[in-house]
C-alpha cells in the first residue's frame, strides 16, 4: 500500500474486519440427516414442470435417482420423455436450481441419462390420472 493510501486510512477497515473475524465465536449449524432432506428435495422437484406435458417431472417419472451425501450434497440422474426434447439443455439447470433452494442442500449435480429410456410406466398414478390414462 502506498503512503497516501495509508495516510487516508485505506485498508484500515480490512485489517479491523480480519481482526474481528478472529474474535468471533463459532456458531453451531444444525445439519439435517440425508433422509430428512429427501422429502423437501422431492417437493422441490415437483415444482419443475415439463413444458410439453402439464405434469411435474417427478410424477412423470423423469427422475431416476436422488443420492444425498451425509453433508447434504445431492446427485440426481434424470431423463427426458424424448431425446429430441426442445428443453434438453435447460431441464437439468431447472432441476439443479430447484433442488439448490432446499435448506440444508449443498452442491447439486444433475446428470441427464438415456438408459433406461423413459416410458409411460414410469409415471405415478396421479400423473396417469391427470392425463386420463387410468
């Protein structure tokens, strides 16, 4: 730092905040059990709608796997109703954003997979009922 900056007091606040950070107490953060996160994550997934079918992606059966680590990191395998889906690039981002908003969730990784291919048998009974398939 040059003499003029020192004279004007620049950098003083940085030193003070660094010193005060040392003096602060540790705050206990409650960590949720991985299984306690499962339901809020599923609810978050249900907020993401398929743009072509008016059903959420979870009930459509597009979510194949949700793994939750002990520290709250989430890994998701999902598929789409068709490989040529116009939102193929956006859907994983929408899923990641929705799950990231869940309190207690750490890093979120979404993998788009094509095996096994999606079929109507993946859909929940509620989704089939909404689409008149039951």
